[in-house]
C-alpha cells in the first residue's frame, strides 16, 4: 500500500534510551534490547505500542523485568504490538535470534566475507530488533557486543568505546556509548577480523579525534587516500561551514558486500570497499575522485543528516540534496571548479533528466511512496543539490551562509523538514521563498526557451524567456518555478557588452529571475548586437533552448568568460548535429567543419587546462542525444549518427590528434592529483576520438593498453577498444581478465567494459558470464557492474528491436530479486527509457516487463518500479 506525507503523525510513545546487547557466534546472533519508553503528553492511556519488526522471531519479552503474558502482546509480519503498555515511563526488553549468515538482502545485520556488519537506512534496524524504526525517534544508544576473540578481534559500534574485556570461553566484549540521540537508521555494528590504518585530526577548538579505517587484512595501504580525503574533509567543513566534529573517534569500515556507496552511521561510517581502496595499478583517476567525494559526503552528513536529521523519509532530500551540494562544493574547492561543475551537470543530464522526464519522475520531496528504498534517486540526490545551489545563487554567498548558520543553530538535535530548512533562509535574509519551494514539491524539468532580437537603430536589445514544464505522474499542472538565470551579453569582439538601462523584469547584476510563465527584458544603450550567454554555470536545472545559430554557439565556445557555457555551447552544437543526423538530416559539411575548427582551437588554447579541454572534446552521450530527439528514438540510429559525426570531425585532423595524444603522455610517477589526472583524461579523450573517428586509434589503444603503468591509462584503452569493438578488443578483454583476475574491484571494471561492447553477440557473452558457476551472484558490485552498466550505458543493445536485451535483463532481475530486491529494482529502473523509444522497441520492453510481473512473485521493490514504469 501507499504511504502519504499528509498522513504524518508523531508516535504515541517516545524512546528515552536504548541499551543493546549482541552476542555473536558462528551459529547465530542473539540480540537483547532494553528500550526506555514513555507515552507522549497527548497520548491516551491504553494506546497500544506498535513496534516495527521485519523477519524477526521473538524469544522473550518483558516490561520492567516482568515477562509479558501471551495476551499482552501480538506479533505479525510487520512487527510487535504491546496491547496496553503502562501509562508511565517503563523499560521494554525483547530478545531475538538472527542469522546474519543467510541475510542476502544486505539490510539489517549480515555477514560480508566473514565480517558482521549492518546497514539500517532506511528500514533495516527493524530486521535487527523490534523498534520504532522511523527517523523522528531519537535516542542515545549503549551497545554491548560479545563475540569470539579469534574470529572477531575488532568490535565496533557508534560513539565512544567505554569498556572492553574478556567474556570467558574465548569470547570478549566491547561496550560503546553514543551520547548523541539518534534515529535507528544511523545505528551500526561491525565485528570481524580486520586490519586498519590510524591517524588523528585536531579540530579547530582543540579536540583530538582518533581516526581509523578498517579493512580486510593486506588492504591497509589501499586505504591511505581515503584517510587523506577524510582529513581534508574535516578541515574543509570547519573552514567553509564552521562545522566541527563532535566525538573522540571517527571510524570507517570497508566491506565488499554493500547495497550502495556508503553509509553515514554516527561515528562509524560503513563503506562499499570500492569507495575506499585505491592503488595506482588497480584504481583509475575517476575512482580516486569518487573516493574523495564519497568520504567527504559521508563525513559531511555528521552535521547535515545526523546532528540534524529528517522527520520522515519524505524529507530524505533535506539531508541528501544538501549533503551532495556540500560534497560538490568540497570537490570544487579541492579540484577545478569549472571542471567539477561540468562533470556534475553532465551527470545530472545523463541520469536525472531521464528520470524527471519519464515514468519514474517524482519531486525531490515526494508526497507518497510504496517502497522508500526506490526513492534514493538521482532526483533526491542530484536535483536536490541543484535546488540548494539555486538558493545559494539567489541569496548570494553571504545570505546563504547566514541561513545555514541559522539552520545549525535552530535545528541541532532535531528531526526536521524541508519547510523548516527553507524557513531559516527566509528568516536569515528576509526573502519570501514560498514560490521557490515548488522546486521541492514538483517533479519535472522545466523547458526554458530564450529568444532575442536587436534593433540597431534604437540600440535596443530584447530578450524573452519563457518556461513550461510537462506533466509528470500525479502532477498534471505545473505552476511556474523561480528560475535564476545567470547571464552576460557578449559583444562582437568577445568582450562583455554593457547596457544603460533595462526594463520589463528583475535583473540584478548578472542574474535574471524568471518566476512567471515568461519575461521580456528590454536593454537599452546596447551598442552592437550581442550574443547572450544564458544560464551561466548552469544556474538552474532546466532544459534551455535558444534561437542562437550554430555560429553564435561556436562564438560562445570561443569567447564566453563562463567556462561552463563555453563547454555547453560546443556540446549543444554537437548534440544538435547528431540528433539531426539520427533522424535523417545529414549535417552540412560547412557545419561539421566549423565544429571541428572550434574543437581544434579549444585544444590549441594555451589558457585552458587539460581537464577542461578533455570535457570539451568528449562527445555527447547517447542518452543526451536521445533526449534531444525527444520521441520515437531508435538508439541504434543514435549510436550510428554519433559515430558518423565523430568520424567526420576527426578524419581530416587525425594526424594532429595523434600527435597531441603522444605529446601528452605523463612520465613522472603516478599521482592522483587534479593536474596529472587532467592530463590523462585529455589524452584518453583524444584516444577515444581517434579510435571512434579514424583508423589510427585501434592500434594506438592496443599499444597504450600494453604499455600502461597505471589503471587509468590501461582501463581507458580497454574501455575504448571494447566500446568501439576494435579487432584487438576480445584479446584485450581476455588479457585484462587474467591479469587482474583475483581483484574483485578490477573484475568489475572488466565487467563494465564487457557490457559496453556494441556488437550483436554482447548479450550472449554477458549471459555466459552471469551463468558461470563461480560468478558471485549475491554481490551487488558484480551485478551492477554487469547489468547496471549494460542497461544504462549500452542503449542500442539493451533496447534492441528484437527485445533480446530487455529479456536478458528481466530474466536476470527475476533471479536477483529473490536474493536482493534492492539490486533487482535498481537494475530495472533502466526501463524508464521506454516512452522515449520508437513503438516497436517500446512494445518489446513493455512485453518483457509484463512477463516478469506475470510470471514471478516479486518483491515490493521491483513490483513498485515495474508498476510505475508500465503506468507511465
Ligand atoms: N545515506 C547514504 C548516503 O547517501 C545512502 C543510503 C542509501 N540507502 C538506500 N536504501 N538506497 O550517503
Ligand atoms: Zn548521503
């Protein structure tokens, strides 16, 4: 059934304190929980106490030490009800036995490579003990863990270690206390035989914090970059947001079976090991950047998420959107701001725009859900961050910081809402944000149209902006959003163009605020026809279309002072040409020549850095081209048109591109830093162009693969070969597999590269990989590397006209769903592209989903995704 935001009500009882006692053995885990409970002032005597429980079997239950009679409580699939609890403060004690070793859903307490670990967000704690498992129930926790010393010398939980010692029979114990009241989703426990690296950080007020990262023995050296990232994150949050760490210890544990990236449990973050481990030989530059980003993200949650948490799961974006904004800002400060911005926007366009424009569209703050796990989405995370970014743009840096300071001051220790978040900015700056709040409440990507004209006689420049948002599921009408449009006018010589007066709407410095359906601005005193640079820095998450000609766009690509728009202008030209070609209108050769010239000029510009150039020459993703076409898309035609344009661009300049590729080789020892990484990314971008666009690339890629001294260069050469299915590709894939066979994270890279092959036999090969008896089919990373990347990044094969790609995925999902519903549901979200496809493929995709729904008993996770896609 569906849960609605409007039905929110506090629980009749609150939890004052929690005491847990875990006894862990190879045979199973016994969990005893003592909760101190209190009726709320407004609660009527006799109101039942309803606790959540999932897959638990109650062993014993007592109140204030006295066992309960059978008639005093009931249990069912959803939990435990105490029929008539005392009308005063009391202690409820329950006991359950768990078998973490058979927990393949990886929610609650489970074992990963022998290590006991937990994942509780959002509703995993109820798989550990009966509890009021919702984020508005905050309590301090004390956790005692007893386990065999030989198999679990390391015993960790949240907060500070207050006692430890022998427990007889080869057992030992640890007692942890977390003084900060927290919701159960932030609970964590780890027990195992782990190695570690340690360090310390002294906060600005002088608190010395012991830092540790725990991992499989032998992997310690691979954790050093993560530790370095952690210390930089701690320093950055003090400097940029005035936020200090608040406990004496901060622990991170890397585990190999994990449903997503990482988890911000108070004082004990648990990570998917792919976001911790890095060595130059086995991790790429992109992996390093991701580790830095996610370490920062989870650390930043300590204030935005843990100290201030969500009242209910509808508010997820309160912590996730804000924390993504914070991690993006961190990466921008640590690396190149423009490149980071381009990167983040590219990601938004490739993942969030398709979500927002399809059957799974939902607002950043949804108002209903059937399965909350299906709402940890790119909309909540990435669009949520864009909404915070717009706030910062509208309020200015100082106003935004004032609001954030007030947020921390006013809501510390609370479980709160998006409304409360917006209110602090209103109160701190005196701004009315009621219309702005629509960004949180409404789904869909606004389409903004800009058209302009210039009248030389009166030196008047007119710019009209309009907005329109298409209906999304459950939201037929879209009132106008508040859209901050950063802009500049550029004169014929490439320098900024001024005006003496502007009428018709609000323009403040370089910012137009479009808050109605349309605005027409009249600039007077404009000496020449300007080219407008709109939406600088991607100041709002909208789809902008303009009346600019290709010539205007390439002018922007050369002259705009805003690096984002320089990149975007060139990308727009390439996307438009590819979209046109894919729908039957071949680009004029003059247009291709002009684009090529702009690309080569960018490459030759000494003022631009390598990482930026790499972004400029990266050709638009097939998804972006498909979105530009909008409907009745044939993904094979898109892939072909993309390829053809790359050939047309590169052909005449292949020799120069090859020379540049050679020049850019890095000879100094590997460093993951932005400068070297930027150089490598440009070099590999050139290799990609050459391989797709000329006959010179294939051999070069093969040679680079063999000569590479780091994973970035080797993997780039492999992926480029596989993606273009060069003659050497099968042999390189074979070599890569044996060379790194033993390292699961490198195996994932092999799976990703394998899933990208465009040839018609790719599905057969993937089927065989998945069916191999030793394929680790319960590990989320392996499954996502194989299926997730096939679905998201190989649209031509996934959406094959004969339906083979769709069926391959639904058949695999049916099996995975029995083991781990979250992974199955996530893979199936790839079907959200169906409405974009031409009718034949669309029907084949629907048929595959319908067969899956009809022939199997599905989890709520996958059932929900399929129903929404088929309804949309
Ligand atoms: N809170 C974690 C993070 O973003 C992720 C938890 C994901 N949970 C889920 N059910 N998908 O840092
Ligand atoms: Zn997060």
